[in-house]
């Protein structure tokens, strides 16, 4: 008997009727918690960018937390979809989360995934910049940004 081949994300390459079933909306709680943490990191990044000197622990904490949030979400999402990630992919998922997780979203959701990645990346940047601008004006007044 021929076994279906495994794709890079751990699922088989054959599409079945079972794999096309929509995921129940109650199972999206992992995505809601992820989005909350994801956008809180945008706020933390914006707060950090108000004063770019001296160096801060946030310079390491924000990127590390971002990689952790992205990789944990991808692991939870793949399990909810019934196609857990292969062990060999999991470490790369954390180390290169900024590249691997968007690829995972696009791979599993197609064009809709591309829109989700673009919309959330754009919203993250806007939230971070708005947080920085408002925080800078509140702390330093009209003399901000320095320069």
C-alpha cells in the first residue's frame, strides 16, 4: 500500500473531505489570545522606541517574546487543524519565526492567509508607531522627537 507523502508542515499532501471541514469557531481561542499578546508586544515595542538610548532589556525581550508567541501559536494552530508540525520543523519555527510562521499561515490558508499576514503585520507596525508617537508627546511634550 502506498503511503501519502508528508509535507514540510507534517500533514499529508492529499486533500480529503475531512481536511476541508471548517474549524469550529470555539477552537479559535488560541488565536484570540495570540492576537492579544501579539498586539501587546507592538505596544511594548512602541514604548521602547520612545527613547532609543540607553539600551534596554526590552531590546532583547520583545524579539524573543515575538518568536515565542509566533511559534507557540503555529504549534497550537497546527494541532487544532489535526496536522501537528514535524519535530524537525518546530525548532526552526522558533528560530526563524518571523519567516516560518507567515509561510505556515499562507501555506495552510492560501490567499486568505496572505491577507491575514499582511493585515496583521500592517496593524502591528501602525500600533507600534502610534504608541511611540503618543507616548513621546505625553512624556516630552512638543520637543519630541528629539533632534
